C-alpha cells in the first residue's frame, strides 16, 4: 500500500536445534509497541481498560516450514473477512501525553486505508 509508511526491524538469528521458533515468538510477543513496558503490567492495564478482544490486532502473523525456519510480522493493521462481513483492526500507541482526539484521528486514518483496500 503506497499510502502507508512501513516501519520494520529485521531480526535474524541462527538458533540451537533444541529451541523451537514458537518459543522465541512467545518471548517477543506482544512487542512493547503494541503492549507496553513492563509487559505484564501493561497487559493487565490493557485488559482492565479495553472492552473488546483484540482478535487479530497485534497478533504474530507468519509461517514455519518443516525444518523449523520461519518468518513473522506483527499484524498492526488487519482484517477478518467472514462471508459478507469484515472486521477491521488498527490501533494507536498511547503514551503519556497522548491526546485522545489525535489518537482517534490516527486510528480512523489507518482504518480508512484498510477500507479503501477492500472496496
């Protein structure tokens, strides 16, 4: 999508044969960008204040082959299509000093981008 800025941090590593890629993924998910720091405290606060399940939002999305190789990304914008219904997911990075109206506008912009891709 040409109207979205894609930021990413590639991480590559050779790991011991006795460590499965899903173990590494479990340590990295959720990232500070979608949960906060410290992770356990941030996740508890998210659970206390969000009135919905995040579903696909911020989920690790990727693949693993039969040799244990894999690649994953953080799904910060996604859509769940179920027949004639689609649910869009996007979020904002709320930090100290965030302005609710500006964060809402950011999320609406992100959702418009997804919506335009569907119609």
